């Protein structure tokens, strides 16, 4: 006779640990574009040392931006992120325009940029596509 599973008192926790938040940020920062951007950045700066300096500087600036956004989020703990912050700081119209700009320009541009790299990466995986790309 099969036993019924015991009822547990476990509930979903509405929160992220430090490791969870770190892996989300790292995963969102390291996208497919990093393989192309690094090559172009290395060509522009000329030496590996300056490339590392540029990456470290960009990392520090990103960290400062993330900490500032975290502080604002702690002051306004509501769903909506930058939309809520801009609506409260300036006006609901600014938040509305930000939301539509995010939807129509930023997100679609990011998707298009990632999609434009697909043929290049696909060519390395499948030989029959190499002639089409080059």
C-alpha cells in the first residue's frame, strides 16, 4: 500500500540570497555580445593591460550603478523598478515614457543585437553554414 506524502510546512520564500542575486547579475551581464565586444575593445585599446583596465573600470561603474539602484529600491520597495522610481521622482508621465521606451527601443534593440550574432555562432557549430557567413 502506497503512503501518502506527508504535508510539509515549507513555503516559498520571497527573497534572494546574496549568491542568488550575484548569479542573476553575472548571468545578465555575460551575454552573447561579450564575445564580439571583447575583440573590438581589444583592437581599439591595443594592449591586453589597457583592456583589463577598461574592463575593471566598467565593472566599478556598473557596481556603483547597481548599488545606487539598490538603495533607491530599498527606499521604494514596490514592484515596477525604474518605472516606479522615475514616476515618484519626476512624474507619472516620465515613468510612462520610460516604460514605452524600454519596450519599444531598449529590449527590442537588445534582442536584435543578440540575434545578429546568431549566424556567426551557428557557422562555428555547423560546417555547412560556414560558406554562407563568410
